[in-house]
């Protein structure tokens, strides 16, 4: 769960594609004045009767065939995604009362308060017993999110998904970590289409062509395990399918650089490099985080390019959870103070794993 000058009158842009020059003209004002036919005729007279020479400024950039192909595909995707933007924007449905948790199940300390907990400055670094408990919590979270994914279909409500997830978690003797965290009223986050994250399950039915991120965190034997996946609902268009696929690839690109001694900022660099190949935006407002006995702690994991100091340590656990968008990365948050959507209504996708840093790499804990 995730814790912003044309100086000449005529310009040409030039690209070299397969060693063939391509020129396209673009109109630009000269000192704020449009280039009119009057200006053109005056220039012609000057050419004939003087030594005046018109100057062309040509901006050239060498573009590989692959880069140009990606640019063209991206433009097509944006046109294709118009259909997804035309679908009705998300509206909050009816939110039912939070579900009960049996008294015998251990609850995290924040449940007794509706205040949003501070991010702990304590890094989560574990001994062998702690690692064993983290593995158990994370494995359960992985099983739950996969089960939740099997429920995704047109007409099911996100509230029904929440009920099923809640029941599976408490049946396993665990507590659903989001429930009561800073007043969050449900046991899972369900973020549909343009919802970046922290969507609250409600009475809205999933529609054919939706995408939905299901974010599961469980608290088992005093340790949190956190994971999320974005699922396709019915017949999803190609643009949104590719967004989901690339977002998952970005997660694994970020994990691939992790090991003892690696700088945290390499995660954001690697994710951004891959996302930029496809023209996707990487959301910078929401970050990964340390996790263990505490739900959210340092280090904060930025998924975009950054200059964050600090390096990874063997035995440390944290989440990586990039959010990519098909359009703007700017966001708006509903009055519930949780549900966060892209400002332009474009689709967003997210994937998340909890990982353990080792000497030679990273172990993904949220698998089974």
C-alpha cells in the first residue's frame, strides 16, 4: 500500500530516420508578430534588390528506427485511449460498514486510533526469525491478491472483492492491514481505471474493459506483507493492456538492481528508463517504503529519477510499487482523503512486491 523560444520566423524540424532526412515546417511568431503575406512580399523585394539573405535555423536530432516506431505507436495509443477516456469517470458508490475481525487475531497498534501514523524512521532489518515471519506474511498476501484476481469480472462490485479478501485473511489468522489505518474503512484497496491508488471498495460494479489494481497487505504474527497487482476486466483495449504490461516490467526492472550496498536511487533510474521507452509517466507522489513490524517506514522508495541518498543493507525489507499513467501524472484526491485519480482521467496501473535484500540480489517475498 503506497505511502513543470522560438526566435526566428521560420523553423524546420529535422530527423534522420534510416539515414533519410525528413523535414517538416512549423510556423512560429517573430517577436510576437505572425509571419504574414505582407512580410513575405517584403522579404522577396529585399532578396531581389539587396544582399539580404534569409536565415533558416534547422534543429536536427538523430532518431533511431526503434525510437521512431515507439513514438508512432505511442501516438496511436493515445488516440486509441480516447475511447477509455470517454467512458464515464469514476464516481464514488455506497461504502458499507467495515467488517469485523475476530478478537483472537492480533491487531497492529494503529487500529486504536483514526489518526494517520507517522512514517517511522526505523529501517526494517531482520534477523533469521524476523525473515521467517516476513516470508509467512508475504506469502499469505501473495495468495490473497491472486485469489482476489480470480474474482475480477464485469458486474462484480469492489465491495464484494473486499468481503472475499477480508474473509480469506481472517480465516488465515491474520489482520487486513489497511483496515483502520488512518481511518481507512476497508480491508483492501481497489483502484479502477484512472484511480492511481488507495481506492475504497464500494458498490460500483466493474465494467467490461476496466482495469483494477488490488492492493493487499496482511498483518501476521506481528509482521506486514504487502503486494498489489493490476488485473484486466473483460475485453480491455490494447493501449491499457500495454500500460499494465509495461508497469509490471518496470517493477521487475527496479527489483533487478537491488542488492546489499546498492544506492536506492538506482531503482527510480531503472524504472524511469523503461517507462520512458514507451512514453509513460511515472507518478512521483506515491512511493514504496520500508515494511516489517511497522507498516510504513524509511527508506522511502522513489520510482522516478531522484538524488536520494542511502544504500540497501542485507536483511532489509521494503516495497517497490511503481504507478505508471497513459497521460498526466498530476493527480486529484477525493474528499475521502484516500481515493487518488489522475487529473486528466487517463488510466493508471500499479504493481508491487515486498523484497528482502541479500548479499547478491533481492528475494521477492510476495510470491508462493
